[in-house]
C-alpha cells in the first residue's frame, strides 16, 4: 500500500469507526473494533485492487497498522494511556521498593 492508499482507506475506516462508536459500542471494546475495521478496510482495498500476492504481505501489514493507528484516535487511546499511567498504585509496604532511598 502506498501513502495515498493508506490515507484513502484510513479516511473510510475512521468514519466507519466513528459510526460504530456512535451506534453504542463501548470504549472497552474499542481496541478490538478498531483492529477489526482496519483489517476489513485493508482487505477490501486489496480485493478492489486485485493484488493479493505473497510478495505484498508486509505492505498490507504496514498499511493495516497505519490505518489502525489513524482510527485509534476515535476511541481516545492516547487519553486512555495517560489515565492508566496516572492511576498506577504505589509499591507494596513490604518487599522490593518499600524503603525510601536515602544518601
């Protein structure tokens, strides 16, 4: 997949992902939905091009990842990553990491 194909497929998959989210799919199912819709978009593009060949397998894989990354923003993956880091729990009171570092 060249850059123009990735952008074309990404536009369609992002719109489809937004429609899917609007229809009520939860944020918890978002990552799987994004990966599935990106795969559907890339496979459909490959079918329309008529170029399913073993030698282009990595191009399809790279295109699928690019399309999935574009569509991932619909479910706010970057916001979700920040909240999971900031909600990390402190280390346990006993064992490794329980003592303060002193000089």
